[in-house]
C-alpha cells in the first residue's frame, strides 16, 4: 500500500468523524458552510496558480 493511499484513507475517516461530531454538537450548518467556503477558495486558488 502506498503512502498516498494511506493518507487518503486517513483524511476520509477524519472527515467522516468530523461530520459525526458536528451532528452530535448540532453544528452541521456551520460545518457545511465552512466546507463550501473551503472548496470555493480552493477552486479560486487553483485557477490563480495554474
């Protein structure tokens, strides 16, 4: 197994655990908003540094 595959699995698991934690604490809306903002920022930066 390559290191990239291990990293991908770990990030996926941490994302799921973060979602579960947000549901428990009742902060799903904040999490969804932050994730959307992060994806938008990532796309803008990707275009900027292409």
